[in-house]
């Protein structure tokens, strides 16, 4: 389905949208972009990241697209598609980059025109900086690309979404149903951010930075967090995240209880277990 | 107090003891070592890290030392000093590398001969690997060196301990009283390890490693943990650590409560706060 002359349209030219534009253009593919910020569009044009750009939902650009990648916050994306879906040519494939999938996929597939197809994608990559000027397609090289098909998706669309992951040179490309995706992401991404933020905000001592070792820096790096995007992602997946917080808190309180009763053997067992399990995650 | 001809004795030639030996020898200082493992001693001799070595508490080596650095687990160190302190020359300075200070300093200063002096030191450096073969003095370059004097310490001993930190090229050298040290370390080091371990052991899903991003790897790197050493450190500082676990858990449960009531503004405020606070910790 994706060929040499496939025309891509990226809606939302921030860090991830910009990195998609760079990566696909380097592959020789035709990439257009829409972003409300004129500076982002002119920068991308100057850099040769895109062929054409617009700051409004330009009907000509939209009608020419074969594949549209939405790199917007979930709520903005849903509204955009609802409002502008009449502008797409029949057969256009829509996909996204959102970090949560159940709500997004369910809502969009629910209202989308019958002659269009939406398939969820999640590039598990990012940086602690934002915007097209920080975009960099090399962030995908060590990252996972997750495609989240439902029964409404065709084999052709699934193959096309996977092909985008290949073109962008992702380390691993996998398929998960949206619910399994959100469960997993609630643990490996959202719970870790919840922990980092809480660790950062639970102690107001102003002098701590003078004594901080690498371990504290490692655990709190992701406490620098885009509050608009992550609030939206947390709230869209709140039931899963609350369950993950409960499971983690329960385990930390088990350690607390071991400390209270000074049970060295139980503490050592917990450390041996964590060491063995962590070894599985080395890359 | 520390001069070009000062003779160092390192007791315990593991990762930290070995890194001390490398760093001090490179500075042209005389370094001897005692370790029960003959392989560690012969390796260090081959590498030119030490001048002389012994696998037992050799009275000649011990009597010649001007400064003795104990790089042993806290309990082993306390027993060693109690049993062998009669072998030191009057005026010998003893110091250590233990990660908790109140108990260690209090006990040792309590029973030590009047003509010897013990001053606590904590090099906040490490690796996830162990033993003299992994020793590397460059781990000190970005690390903090903390000296923990009490009213029993002399200005000369404090200056000597600080000088060791300088000779080993630590990034920052500071003084803290033992209680303040343990409070701080309970937060920046022990709580972070408790969190990493609990995060690693609270979920038994075997497939998670296929979907893991950098944030999860960052948060769990220190979940590979030496169970003997860390159990000892946790238990020696358990009251502080329990209080830190409570303060962190309280903050994480505040976030949980915000998620339950879907309070986007409160969530954004927490993220803005954590982002602002984390910026202080960049190095």
C-alpha cells in the first residue's frame, strides 16, 4: 500500500511530527505538513523536511494525501478529524502517534466516514524538549513502534502502518490490541512518570541538589514533563494508571513492612528478585 | 596532614577500595592493601595499584600505615576495627566509605583507642558491577565526597579526609554531620533504590521487556542491587528510610486522588512543579 509515490501529510509539526517528516523525506517520500504555527512550517520548508506546508486545514493538501499522520494531542486530533474528514479523498489512510489508544481509536473509528480508515500507532520515542526545531529521526532507532489494530482495520492498513515504522527505522515493530497497549503503557511509561513526578515533588529541601548522585538523576529525568500532554494522557488512561499505582504502592509498602520487622532475609530475597528481573530488560 | 610520603592502607579491595587504590597510586602515594581474597591482592599487585598486599591483618602493614581506609561492609568494618585496633600505631587516622554514617561513626568512635581517630567519609559513587577488576577511579570525577565529622574529630583529621577527596578528584567535597547525611541519603539514594526495586518486582509480566522505553530502563537501572550490602545499609538507616517511603507514598497517593476526581488543573500544577524542581538538579 505504501509505495515510492505515496504522498504523506503530517498534521502537527512538533517534535514527533517533525521527526516523522525528516525520516520520511530522507527516504525520498513526499511529505506535506499542516501546523497552526507559521514558524514551524517555514522552518520545515527551509530544512527541506517537507515539500509543502499550510497553517490552516488546506483542502488541496488534504485531498492529495494518501496517508495522513496526526501528531497532535489526542483531544485536538479527535476534534480535527471530526471537523475536517469531509476533505479527505476516499481511501485515505489515517494514523496517529498518541501515547494512549483505547479512547482515541474507539472514538475515531466510531465516527469516521466508511470510505476512510484509521489505524492507531504509537512510536515509543521522545525527548525532554519540544517543537520541530528539536525534531530528530534518530530517536526512533532504539525505540519500539506499536501498531494497535482493531477488527475494523484491514490487512492492508495494518501492513501500511508497520511499513511506516520500518521506513522510520524503528528498532522493533509490534502489534497489540488497544486495551493491551494501554495496560502495558500504564505500567512502563505512565507509572514511571507518576513515580518520577512524585519523587520530585515530595521533598522541598532546597539543598538536595548538592548531594545528588546519579541514581536520583536517573529516576527523576522524566519529571521534566509537558504538563498539557501528560495530563491528557494520564486522564485518558486513568483507570489503568490507578491500578498500576496501587500495585506498585502495595509492593513498596511490603518493603516498608520488611524494614519495620528488620527481616534481613526477606529484604535480600526482594533484592535478588529485582536483580534477576532487571537483567531481562538490558538492551 | 597528608603529605607526599603518607602511607595508605586500604582494607577491603572491592570496587570502591580498588578505585581508591588506583587513584591514590596514580597520585604517586604509597598504597598497601588487605583483602581476604588472594586473587584480588595479586590482581592489584600486577596492575601496580598497590605496593604491598596481604590476605590477613598483617601486623607489619597495619603498623606502618598513616591513613587506613576501610572499604568493607559496615558490620564487617566495625568488627575488624574492634578486633585489630591494638595493631595501629598511635596517631593513625582511620576513615571509611560506608553509605550510612550515624551508626558506624557512633559505634566506632565509641570504642576506639584514645590515641587513634576515626572520621566518616562517604564517596557517593558506584557501579552496577563489583570487585577490584571493575575498579575505576574515574567514577569519582562526577561524584560528591561527603565528610561527616563529629565533635570527637580534630580539624587535622577533617582536613585530611577532605584532602583524600581532592586527591581522588571528586567533583564536590562537602561536610555534613552524620544525622543530616543519613537523612539526605535516605532520600536521594535509599528511597530511589527502594522505588526501583519495588517497580521491578511489582509486575511479573514476562513480555514487558519487549515494550520498554528508556524511561522504564532509567528508573530500574539501580534495581540490580547487591543484596548483602544494600540490606545492611537499609536496615542501619531504617527509621529514616521508612519516613521517606511514607512521604513519597503520600505524594503518589495525592496524584492518585487527583486522577480519581479527574482534576486536570491539579495534575498540570503537579507537573509544572516537578518540571521546575527537576531543573535545579541538572548538572
